[in-house]
C-alpha cells in the first residue's frame, strides 16, 4: 500500500500536516484530505506536488 504524508511548505521547511493520507480532493480553493483512520483536515491553499515515490503531498499558500 502506498501511504502519503501531507506537508505544508513554509519558509523554514516543510511542516507535517496529516499522516497516512489516502484521499485528496480539491474543491473551491481548498484541499480536503482524509487519512486511513478517518481523520479529515482541510487546507486553504494550493496543492503544489504529489510524489508517490517519496510518499509526500506538498501544500502551499495561495499567491
């Protein structure tokens, strides 16, 4: 199984936002994420990158 962790890209580096992400949905300028355990988080900004090889989703602010 491919497990992804979501990070927010910030000036000081990447900050962990949600672990074990299995669902990513974009809607109205927001990124909706849900993990394997049913935890859901919403990020208001951009989906910058998804790397399946690295197991990372990178989120960033709207500019």
